[in-house]
C-alpha cells in the first residue's frame, strides 16, 4: 500500500498538547536526527537534551527534586487511568470501564471521581458521554487521515465511518 497525497513539512502539536510551535519544531528536528542516527527512543531524547546548548534542553526539567515530583505525578495519573471496574448488562454482556475519570472543577483543579458515583448523576453521565463522543471523533479523524494517506484501501472502512457518523449525529 502506498501513500496517496503528500505530508506537509514541519510538525504541529496535537490538540491539547502544552507545546508551542517553536518547541514542536525543535523537538521534532532532534527526533528526526535521532532516527537517522540510531532510532529515536525516550532515553535517546533525554540524552540529546542533557547538554545545556542543546536546542531542546530548556523543554526538560533538570532540577532532580522537581523532576522526581513530576514523575510521581505522572505515575499517579497512570494509576488513576489504569484501574477499571466491570459493568455487566442485564443481558450478561461484560464491559470494563475506567473506575475513575478526570473532571475539571470550577476551581480548575482536575479531580478523578469514581465512576460508581458519577453514574448516579445525570449531569456527570452527560459529561462522560460527551467525552466519549470526543474520543470517537478523534478516532474517526485519525482513521480517515490514515485511510486517505494510504489509498483508502481496506474493507469495511466506509461503513465503519457511516456507523460512527450516525452514532455521533454528525
């Protein structure tokens, strides 16, 4: 399968990423260089950033105490995302769902309330469904882009897109 169309030069941050254009271009260029030299890995990227004269040095946290705290926060978010509960329908179909889901409060603090409590509140359920629809839209966009990039091949693609569009009401 060959790519149809063309990729534009440069890089962009994905939606929601906390990176400005300068950071994206600098980091992307270093990753390109690593791939040409030996293959890009997270360890290689950190190594490339260690030298204070590196164009990406400033995008990393070099204070070990602060970095350790950030790592622990990253671990905590991983744990919050990784715990699931099982939902069994009256028909006996089983689903695994995240036990805790992030929700930004009015105070801008992100908290992770339990799904067991959220499903008792119609507003929380509506928020969860809208978030799921947003994830499905992102999947649809990614899938459509990949299909366009690679000649649109593969069976079932258009019907899958129609089913998603119908479900989302778009």
